């Protein structure tokens, strides 16, 4: 049996697009992260989406769909209400726009904390996580938290956002081009060496070991056998149904001592 | 008159592959541009969120270890990469690295620059590398593939993107491309003026993986030694410098299934070099044993 160029052309197109079509029908064709967070596996909230699994790539719209937190509330909390399309704002840009304020960081974990408080879901934020005062005001105004909780959050995580941080520059950093935009002066107090070994959502066990922690040290901190070396540490904790925050602090402390 | 007709027919045959190549190149370019547009809330809805990584079948290959050990994909790759990997593997089992010769936009770009190279160097084009050196360099892409698979498995991230000229070509406007990738792109484009498909021959890790399928593909390039007139037209036509004229069946790991050597295009004798299964009707009687190119 012989095949001609015309046959190969047809076979190629049929294989490629037929394969894609079939995988679409089967519901397995995905060109982006599912944006469906993991759910609590046990306890009172079992089955509900866990804000701990909010990733930097999630937009305000994704969060609204998963947690029923309106885009308007998120935009107001983090100072994006003046943007043309606040729904497309990704959580990961916060670190780059706001960075560190008063020793605390506004980043994806701030969004997790806000969502958890707004939706009434349990979540322990990292010690270093910041939440803008305006976010606490939104939560209070909408009756999501009581006065005592608001005071506690203000004291523990509250920071003031400068107006310059929420200006038009913030819009330009939406999406993957974020790194190309100048950050507001004085907001980033990390030094480069710290950044290199800072534990983030994508940090794997292998990274921790490459940065100087032994397997035994890691397991001593987390109190159980660690996951595969190429697994993200945060994903491991979500899988185990454990809050990443407190363990992250201790792992980071051990790394910083190295 | 008949000869003229035949020449036109060969041109038309060549255009079939060119048409498919252009189609996929434009498709990938549109996806890449559209991804940038979608980041700012625009873009074409049907393909709005697909990134170049999401539609790269090699992303599936480098995710195999991650998928097997952790159950997810290397960052920036998705189910789509895995599915495309399986599709391309199926094509390769059937007819070899069809992806390289018919689909890969970076291979297409190198081929187009080769046309300019031929105008500059004439018959010397694609013969600059001494055969002994070339033969060794051809295995370099396996070292690249091994390194890429290793560092990706270790880091769970697309480390190769920082060196990938293909990624640089289709993302040069995004600010995501590393300087090293731009250097690799410039080197490949420059070398393409003297060597046909230099990246495919010497450095492409995906080409290395797909090249292995040449050893056991179902439809192979076969030469009928009885009707062959030993004119070497097939050898001269091969962009990968494979010596087709001495083989009964081409099993060279560098074949890209472009069909340029076949009786449809370069070979002047009908039914002498074909992409086929089985054997030619009379070749078995004439040949004492099977000769295969397996460099």
C-alpha cells in the first residue's frame, strides 16, 4: 500500500483536528488551567472550594465563579475599581504592583484571605500576608465580618495602600506583561538573594533541597513524609487538606538560616 | 509535451506540503498573537486562552515524568499538550516524523530561509559540514533531548523555553523571551543560509524523540532497486542529507517524511521511491538481502 503527498496532507489534518475534536467531545481538551480550585476534603465545609487553592493565574472573574465573591468587591478591596476591565485582573500581579508594605506582602495570599473572610470559609493566612484597610472596610460594609474580627484583621494583616499604587500603572501590569512595568518606588524591599530562595506557590520540594534543606529537615518541619521532589510544596499541602501558611513560615525560616 | 505535464504535476505535489506547512504556521502565529491579545481582555473567543506552550506537543513529552509521579503537568503545559503529543506519536507510528516535515512551523521557516541560501551558495548549499563531523553532530540532539527531559523532570518547569528558538520566534514581542533564546534563534536563522534545517538536524529535542519512530514506522520510504537508475536525485533532494539511493528501506533517524525523495517529486522513475508498506513486487527477487539506511 502506497501513500502519496495528498494522502499525508489529509491524514495529518484529520489526525490533528480529529484528535482535538474527539478530546473536546470527551471533555479532556484543556489549553489552560481548569481554574477550579480544590475542595475541602473533610469537616463542616467538606465539598466546598478551598480558597487556599486560589492560584496567581486566577482572575477576579474566576474567583467570582468559584467563590461567589463579586468582581466589584474584589476590585474595591484591592483598588482596581477604576480599571476598564477589573474582572481580568490576575491575583499574581499584586506582588509585582504592591510588593512589601511595612514588612507585609500583598500577593495571592491576600486574595485568599479576603475571599475566605468574604465567603465565611476557614483559612489561615501566612503571618507576612497583608490586607489593605480598604479590603477590611469592604468586608465590614457588606456585613461579612463583625467589628471584633475587623479589628483583629487590621491589627494582624492591615496595611494602607498608597493611591499611587492603584493608578493607571496597575492596569498595565495585568497579565503576563506585568514584569515589564515599573514598580512603584519603595514598595519592594526584598533583596535579590532573598527572592531567589523565597518559597512561593510554585516552589517544589526539589527547590527546597537545592536551596539547602535536607529531606530530613523538610520532613521534620512538615511532620510527615514529603511528596515527590517535583511536586509543588503548596500543592502537597492542599492535597493533604492542611494549611500551607504556618509550615511555609517555618520552612522559610530554616532556609533563611542557611 | 508529456514531460512538461509531468513537471507541472510535481510542482503541484510540492505545493500540497507547502500548503499544509503554511496553514500550520499561520495557525500557530495567530494563536501566539491571540494569546497576547487575550491577556489584555481581547482576542478571538474560540482560541482566546491558548498559549504557545499549550499547543506544543513537546510540552506533553516533557510532562510525562511529572504526570507519572505527581499527576499534573509541568507549569504552563496542559492536557492539550498531552493530547497533541499522542496525536503526533500516532502519526509517527504510521508514517514517521510527519510533524517535522509537514507541521512544525519552525521547520517551515528554516526551509524558507534555505531557499535564499540556495540562491547564495548554489549547489554547495547544505554540503558545508564535512560528513564525518556531520555524522557525529547528528547525535547532539539526543543529548539535548536527554538534558531537557532531565532538567524539566527535576524542576517541573519549562527550562528549555529559555533556549528555545521556536519559542523566541513566536513570542519575540511578549517580553517573556530570554536573551539566550534570541541568540539561539539568530544562530539557527543564520545557519539556515548554509545548512538545511540546522536546528532539526543537530539540536531539536522533539525531532530526536520523533526520529526514533523511523526505526519501526508502518509506512516507510522504500526504494525499488530493480527499477532504480542510480541517478542520486533522491539523495540530492533530501533536506536531511540522507542517502536514499543505496537503501531498500530508509530507517535513518533523521528522516522527516517530507516525501521530497519519492517518485512523486525527485525520483524520475515511477514507482521506484515510495512511502509504502510491504515490498515492491519484483524487488524481492532481485535483491539478495534487504539494505537499509540506518545511520
